[in-house]
């Protein structure tokens, strides 16, 4: 039933679209005709502006008037004002014509033409060249004529009926005749006002316009409709039109010069003639608009009829469909309610009834309900966890049932797999992937559970914090794969060492904890710590290489108020002290360590404040050339003028700063302050000018990637040459920090000098000196101040080895002339100590002037004051 209705509606829709297209085309054609008529009025008015302009130009120039045979001697004084009034009238007509284009498609073209005409009016009023002004007016007229023709062509492009096409053609012929006619007088007057050498060309243009008018007039008379011809003849037969045409014909055919009355008459009557012609074009255009609009009216009427027919057809169709709907509505509604109930999860019995199609659907729905009941039973078994029930294993009937049963089977398999995966993921989330030990997160959980049990049963919990020694060396020398294997072996050894109920966890890197529950006393935990150190320290065979590490262990025992976080922090603090005590030892967190940590925290807070409040100062100790006794550099030593404590020595606060990034802040401050002091001494131009300075850099600062930037920034801020700065590092830094050598190479490339401080107290061998990026060795004061042939020989050996590798040597702690003499005898380069000067503030620093003692066996001389010298 719906197919023929749909076909009929489609046909009517096509017919409606066709009628609508006809209406649109007719409206578009009428709009183009209106635009052409409006724009032609603008063209005619613009063309008429030239006439009074040219007339005024001739009358104002006696030479031009005499050249064309006009005698101005008897001209009335009112002739000029009359032409001006005519010009004003024509300009107003032009402005009105431009305003009349508003709302049409010719509005923009008319506005552009008006802008050009405004410029021409100004030029003419300013006395511009008449020939130039006339040429520009003509260009505007030609452009408007082209646009008028374009609008008429656009109207023809629409699908017009016969009367519409004839009406548009009538308008085109009338417009063409009017256009040529409007050019005749301007071109004729223009031919009179141009210079003699341009007159032939100007007259040719006039004759072309006159001939064009004649031809267009003849074409309209021969091919135009009777109505158009009658309108045109009525306009051309008016007195003004006849007079102008007679004058123009005489000028074109005989070339007879005009008398002054004829000249004035021609300039005044041409406006009336052109207005009559424009009215004729407008009348013909209006008939063209009406004629082109008639198809639109007919198409609109057809469209209304079609819409009425469509509405009637739809009404009939709706009536039929309502009747059919009532015939089958009741069974369908019942079936819909049953289907909605099944959709909502109610597995009801489906009743059958109604037309055959409805009964067929009801039987299918009933079978679906039966299958859903079995699926529901199997799903309930799965939800109850009875995944192996016989009900679950029974297949469902039909191909859909097979698919559903397969889905349930796969679901059961997925549940089993998910359970296995959950167990695996839980293990992975709580255990270290490398060692399979509980990770940091699981260690925290285990400690919290142990603390809860400890509170209930009153038995303390012990925690051992195990920090491997020299593990970075294994990574750097054997590679990370070897390091990973070492961690696996060490983890297995620790698990084998502890009791069955104790837990070994890896916090990350080379840090482990051992949770002991219950802990009998700290002696038991210390003993376990020593066994762990022994097990960890055994050599590990990795491929064809042997690796060794040690361990430093901190022990903490829980108390009544200890939190899990506090227990871990206490064990960590004890391990730190064990590492500081020389590694490979076990330290127990006790009251002394607790007080030490409290002092450490208080010192850190006060030191942070000191950096901001300017409480830190630098003291400077001179470094002398031991041969000449001259001072070439100073060492900057930090002091803390702590309120309430006085001047605090470095040993009282540097260790506290070393345990945090405060030491880096302190190093940056010391660099900036020391280099800034060099600049101030240079500016004073005294005996302190030109000194070099040495600044101590901590291992923690050296290990950061910011050190190179910090040094470069301090040098740049002070404007000091890099060669005047020496950075002093301790021997132990070269062992503890794997990146130290790379950092030192980068600093030397920057131009900074490097010195190893306290040489001889660490692990650096003399054989390593050629590989170290250093410039100076500083012999520790303990070797200088300790008497005995053995120490003297060791000092000589160090000095000789350093000189062999082109390194400078500075002896620290020189306090006696005898020590000075021995160092000179051993060829030591420089020295510093209380013998020469104590560290003092910058303002109190005085360059010491000492005369070196005579060699051993001679008589020491008294110090002599010398002039300023440097080494």
C-alpha cells in the first residue's frame, strides 16, 4: 500500500520542485531586468553631466569659442549661471539614480560609478583639463553600459518563455538606442573643446555615436514590439528630442558650426531629450519586468495546486492507514507489551493471537523466552560459583543456543584465567621483579601488620636495614647485567641466613630490610646482622669474573609508641651511621643516635636560616711557595657565626649539611662569595690583588649534574678567569662517586684547577695518579706533623711521584720551621699552616712575608719582611 503512495508523492515532489525552479528563474530574470533599468538610469544621468561641463568649459574660454565659430561678445551674463544650474540639476538626477539602485543587484556597481563621478566633479570644479575630464566621464559611461548589458544577458540566461524573451530583447534594443543617443551631444561638444590636433579623432567618435544611434533606432523600429516602438516613438517625437536630433544630424552631415544660441540651446534641451529617452527605457523595462514575472505567478499558482493535491493524497493515505492500524493494533500492542516485559528481564509466558504474522512472531518470542530461562539457570550457577555443575555443561538447542553455550563456556574459562591472573598480578605488585622479594610497598604492609601484632601480644619487632657497600663499583666495572645477577645471589643468601618466619624485602637499588618477628633483644638482631654481612661479603662468581660487595646494617627495635614509618626511619638512620663508621659494621638505633638525629635536624634548620640570614662567612688561609716564601693563593674555609654560639668551626655543621642537599647550597654560596672576594681585592689594587683561591667541594655536590653549571655561573657572575679557581675534593669521593671522574674532566675543560685534599688518607694509590684529572695533591697534615723517618720518606715519595706526573704539591698543617725546611729539602712546592698564617676573615687577611729556613744542619734565619710577591 505504501509503495504506490510513495511513488505518487515522489512524482508530486518532482513537479513541485520543477514549479519552484520556474518561479525562481522568473524572479531572477525580473531582478536582473530591474537592475539593468536602474543602472541605465545612472548611465544616462552620468552621460548628461558631461554636457554642462563641456558647455561651461567652452563659454569660459574665448579662444576655444572663437575656434569653433562662437561669438561670445553678445552672450548674456545669465548664460553661465544657467549652465551651472543645469549642471546642478543633472548631478542631482545622477545622485537620485544611484540612490534608486538600492536593494538591487546593481547597487555596488552604481556606488563604484558614483565614487568615480565624485572625483570627476571635483576635478572639473577645480578647472581640470576639459578633454581629460570628458575622457574620464566617457570611461564611466562605457563601464556602466557594459554592466547594463551584463544584467540583460543574465536575464536572458534564465529559462524565459516567449513573451518574456521578447520583452527583454525590446529593453536591450531601447537601452542601446538610448545609450548611443546620450553620447551624441557629449561627444559632439567634446570634439569642439579638444585641441586642434585631437579634433579629427574626437569627431570620428562623435560620428560613431551618431551612426550607432541611427542603427539602434532603426533596429528597434524594425524588430521591436508594437508596444515598445510606440513608447520609443512617443519619446523621440517630443520637441526637445526633435530639436536636439536636428542639431546633431546637421552637425554630423554638414559639419556646420553652431551659432551661440544653437550651442546654448543644444546644451539645455539635451537634458530634456535624454530624460524623455530614459523614461521610455524605464517604461519598456517595467513591461519587461511584468512580462518576466508572469511565469512566476503561473508557476506559483501551479505550486499551490500541487501542494493542495499532495495534502489531499496524504489525508487519504492517513485515513487508510488508521483503518489498517485499528485492524491489527490490539494483537500488536499485546505482543509489544510482552516483548517489553521480556526485554526488562521478565521471562513470562507469551500468548498467541491476532493475524498470522503476529502469531508467528509470538511463537518465536516464546521460544526465545524458553532459551533465556535455560541461560538464566546456567548464569545463576556461574554466579553461585558452581562452575562445574551439570546444568552448565548442558548445551542449548539451535545454532544460537550453541553460540550462547559456547560463550558461557568461554566465560567460565575466562573466570578461571582471571583468578590466576589476579593472583599473579597481586604477586607482581607486591614483589620485586628482579629478586622476587617483597618490594617497598609490600615491606610497608608487612611492617604495619607486624606492628599491629606487636601491640596485641606485647612482643617487639626488629628491623634490619641492609645497605650494600661498593655495589656501584660492580655496576660501573662489570655492567648492570652483572649487578642484577649479584643482587639475585645476595638476595638468596640473605633469605637463607634468616629464620623461616622472618621476611627479607628489597626497598630498591642496593637497599634491603629484614623484618624479625618477634625480636628477643637487640643482641639477637646484631648477631643476625653480622651473619648477614658475612653471607653478603662472600665473593660472587659472575661468568668468568668475581665480584665482591659488603654491607652496612642498621638495627631498630620497636617500642610501645613506635609507628611503622618511625621504625623504618630509625633503621635507616642506624645504617647511615654504620656506613659513616667505616662500612661493614652493624649499628643499633639507640638514645644516643636519637639525640644525634634531633641535633642533626635542628642544625639543618638553623643552617638553612643561616644561608638566608647571611650568618655564614669565609676565612682565608694563605698558601705559600715554600722556596720563595711568596703567597700566590688562599684557601677559602667556611665558618658559621651562629647566634648564641659564636663562631662555629666547620666540623660542627659540615657533617650535618653533608647528609642533605644543604651541602650543595653551601657549596654554591662559597663559590660565589670566594670569587666575589677576589674581585674586591683586585679592585683595591693592594698586595692581595691577583691572588688565586681554592674552594672545597663536597662529594654530594660533585655527584649532582648541577655542579658544572654552578661553577660556570659563579665564574661568569664574578668575571674571574677560570684558571684562578681551584676546587678541592677528598680522596674518598673518587671511590664513592662513580661519576666523579667525568665531572672532574668537564671542570678541567672549563679551565678550573682540581686538587685532591687530604691525600694519603684514602684509597687512591700512587699508580692511579696518571689517570686522575687533577692538578695538585695536598698532603694531609697527619703526614707533615708526625715525626719519624717513615713518614718523612712517605712524604718524599708522594712529592716525587706527583712531580713525575707534573702535579703540584701542597703540604697542609705546616707549624714548625723544621717542617718547612724538611719540605723544602723534599722539593715540596707549596705549604699552608699556622706557621705562616691562621685562617682569618677577608678584612683581616695580611700576606705573610717569610724567609725560608736554611737546609737541615744549618742555622735558621729570622723572618725577613719582603715586597709583594706571588707564586
